[in-house]
C-alpha cells in the first residue's frame, strides 16, 4: 500500500501558505491513491529537543551495547526514522525563516540524520541510505529569491534541503516555491496569489503519479 509522509513546519496554521499548498498536494495524492495511507507529522505541534552530548553518545554507541537510557534518548529519532522508512513519498512544507529553514524543521533534521540509519561512511565515502523515495518540498518565502535576482544568494532553504536530502539518498526531489508572500500582508488577494501555486502543486502531484495534465 503506497504511503505518503506529510510534514508541515509553519507555525502559522490558517495563515500559512506552505500548509495550504501541502494540503492541496495531499488531496491530489489521496485522489490518485484511494487505498494509500497518509502519515502526518506537524513539527509545530510537537516539541523536539535539540541534540546534546548524551544523544550523540547514544547514537555512536553500537546498537548491541546500548543501555535502556540510550534507547530512551533515541526513541523519538527512531520514530521519525520509521516514518521515513515506511513512506514511499514525502511532501514537506517549509516556510523560510531568517533565510533558512524554520528551527522546528532543523530540530527534526538533526534527529533523522543518523549514521548507519540514513547515511553511512562504511566504505570510506558517504552513502545515503534513504533509497527509492520521492520528495516534494513546498517552500513559502516572504520575498522573491529566483535565480538571477539580487536576493538569490540569500536563499539557504532550497540549496540546504537539496544537499542534505541528497546526502541521505533522496535524490528524486522537487522544489516548488511560492515566493513573495509578503504581498498578502499588503492587501493582495489571497486566492489570486495562491492560484498559480496551487496549480503548480496539483500539476506536479499529477505528474508524479504518472497522470496527464
Ligand atoms: C520568523 C520569521 C522569519 C522570516 N524570515 C524571512 C526571511 O528571511 N526571508 C523572507 O523572504 N521571508 C521571511 N519570512 C516570511 C515568510 O517566509 C513568509 O511569511 C512565508 O509565507 C512563510 O511561510 P508560511 O506562510 O507557510 O508560514 C519570515 C517570517 C517569519 C515569521
């Protein structure tokens, strides 16, 4: 049974552009996979602790030598890894905060980048272990960071996510960005603003499922 992992990280809920766009992706996905399962992780609704020395010690302790305390320290990370392994596809909503990813998403990333689980240096070169997954990142940014614009070099969201997930093995990744959402704070009509982005998300979701547009 196909499984989609749906992750949101905007703290703004009803006002969030990235959440509205990931919801549109999920609706399209459900329509194409009536027997599919959608797993949801709302990173703004949970508390993810920052990694610390004890957590790092647990990660680098060989599995057979882990104490109950080590296992407890890694339990949240293990449950996030299980989400990633179970799902065939990921859709991840990402608001740009301070030119980068929001802190909730970074805390989650620190929990899922695990040696021997999602990447390995076993044969001397880095190898991603999340194989055969498709990811769609839906990014919302206040300003516009398109290539060739003056602001392009300030965008640390897409290059970071592309590198990080590529390192973990997720090379089949699509990035859809709704740029210029600040217009919504200046009276721009929300439906008019969102229409082309909703269209892009739905079209991409259809293409992913092998449909015609
Ligand atoms: C704490 C915070 C930091 C932000 N930093 C930036 C930024 O560095 N660059 C930018 O273009 N927009 C920035 N924005 C605007 C958001 O990227 C924009 O509101 C976007 O729509 C957020 O996605 P969301 O609507 O899904 O929450 C920031 C917004 C917040 C709340």
